[in-house]
C-alpha cells in the first residue's frame, strides 16, 4: 500500500499541490503519507525510508524505526503547515474525490494531529516527555465523533468500491468471527484460572462489565444465532447469547449471526462494520481520547484521565451508532425468523441501553479509587475492534503482559521457554490486559505452542514481502539488528518503540 499503491502517487499530489499553490491538496497528501508511514513502521520496525523512491536502485538500505517514526511526525507537521496556508488555486473536484473529509481543511488538520498523538503514545515507553506531546496533540485533534476519519465505500455491486468486511467480497464468510476473549471481555465472563491453569469461576476484577450489567455494544459487535424479539423493548440482559471461537476450533456463528456464509438473501449488504457500504475507520475520537487518558494516567493525573476515559467510551458508542442499520427480519415459508438483515437492535433501543451502561459503575459512576490503567487500555482495545491495527502497538508496548526480564523486556527462561509463555498474574497491578493469554500460556484453551521458528518468543514485527526483500534486498536485511532479517526468528526481534531507553 505504502510503497506501491500510494508510492509516487502521493509524492506527485504533494509536489504538484505545492507547485500550483493548491496547499490543501498538498496537506492532504502529507497527512495520508504520515498516517501510512506510521502504520508501516509500526508493523515492520526497520524499513527503507531515505532510499524508498530513489530512481534506479536495485537494492535499498534499511533505516531504523526511530527514523521512520520521526519522518512520519515531520510529514504530519508539514501537513498542518500546508493546510494553514491559503490556496492560490482550488482543486476543482476535491469535495467529490476526497472520500474522507470532502476537502475540509480543519478536519484534515485534526487528522494530522491524531497521527502525531498515535505516534507519541507509541514511543512513550522510551521517554516520559512523549506523554506531554501525546496529550497536546490529542487536544488539537478530534473534538467529537463527528470528526472521525472514515473512508467511504459506495458499494455499487463491484468489489473495487466495496468494504473488505462486507457480504459481497466474502472475505470473512464463515471463517473468521469473534474470539472467545473478546466475548468474555464484553460480557463480564473472563475466567479465573487456578495455579494448574484450570478455570475456577470468573475473574473478580472484570473491567468492561460483569454478568449483571449489559454492555449493548456486544449486540452490535458480535454475531448471535438468537432471534430478535418483535418488541425492541424486550432486548435486555440475557436476550442474546454470544459465543466466541478459540484457536483450532470451528466457528460457532458468523459475524452476521448465521451458521453459514452470508448471502444477499440472508444478510442483504450486511450489518454494522460488516456491510458492503460501511465506512472504514482510520482513526477515531474515541481512540484519541484513550490516548490522552493513558498519558494523563501515567503522569499521575488520575482525575483528568478519568474524564478523558469517559469521553472515549461515549465517543465509541457514538461512532458505533453511525454504522448501525435498521433490522429487517427474514422469515421462511412457515413464518419463522431465519435471519436479520441489518443489526439485531435499533439505534433507539441501543441508545437507551448504552445510556444505562454509561451510568453504570464501569464508566460514569465508577469509584475513581477503582479506576486503573486497565480500564483505559481495555476500553481502547474494545473501541478498536475489529479494525484498529494500532492495538498491536499497545500490546507490544506492554509486552503482552508477560513476566519481564531485568532489562524490562521478555527474555528466554523468565518470560518464555520453547513450550510456554509466562504471563503476569491477573492480580498484578501492572497487568493491563486482564485475562489475556497468548496461545502457549499454561492455562486451559491456550496451550498450543508457537511455531518452532519463534524459539518460544512472541511476534514483535512483520516480515517484509518475500519477493521484494528476500530475493532482491537480502544483503540489506542481513545487516539488521538485534536479530538479522534473514534469521528464522526475525519476526520476534523487539521493535524499537517497545525497548526501554532511548
């Protein structure tokens, strides 16, 4: 996406915009470039930056993740500077061709600040000063869910302009669905594991909700086989049963609520984010409020962190409602409900239940003494389901909640062996993702080993594309540290932002 599909196209947009003094166009190009390079560097760590678009090269030297992140910030700041300028010429079809903000300069500036906030929080384990920068940029970013950055799909019946998660493209079909951990998290049923790894009841410190309080977001996020009541007022706690899937087990239900791949007859264009014409989020007000909440909390400013946390949860609910589709019941010849096209709850009923949830002890009426970093990070985790790839940045910054070595990172023997990983206890105050276990953990349902190439360590980066790098650029890969790029366990090499110190 970054090197090829955007590639020189983005460079031409920026350069032509500056040359013709169409500064809005240049600013948009720079904002997209900053966003995309932040993502790219987050995934891969080291990568070619300086030599990315140098003509005639048959191999490219790698730059550090530190350098790539710095460039992303530079491009974001340049975007803001260009957007502050007055256009000499107006790009004639910008309002039509800008599928995100229709040429709205103010929103693009907020988007650029969101990129900066994301980047600073990702680096915040390196130096506490980045917490202040994350807060400052968050404050200059989105003001509400109305500013959310989403990409529009027109869904005219062809794959090219249809949401990847929709019915038409059939990428999810009956293969991928909600995980057991997500369902446990959203229904307050995270298990408590005893010393032998067996389940003994439920975790006492559930973070999102418990078994007595309904978080209605689960109704929208997850598929369920249950029929929808004729009266929306009958939708309440216990109306729907959500089943999550764990690794190496068959899918119980699709995200559309069926037991088979969806069709137009059974699911229409889909529902919520899993719809042909659903807008795809790039970053949201909710995410940025959680960035701010985390930064404030880690600075010891608990009260303002709690305020940002509450805004994040309500912002996520507001965003969810923009994607909801009114339900249409599908019946068989006997008049029995067989499926629902759209969401199994109306916006009105969802709003009522969401207000009840917001006023519960898990959000607005939480005792501030009970408020923890886990509340922030797990609500952020929920708010970025199933689209937010920066979630992986968070998991890696906190090292998957593994027991760490003396250097502050996972090490063989202390954090993992070739057979098992060792997580912090759920009672540990520093454990962020309560009840989250990587597959090789010694608890029931998580005892599958990593592939042998991992040597017991978790993944910290994606390998680059085989043909472009391992065929043509192998010598550059071999120079990477601490694990060379041609090593079988290169993907376990801890990325720069997750390593302590500068």
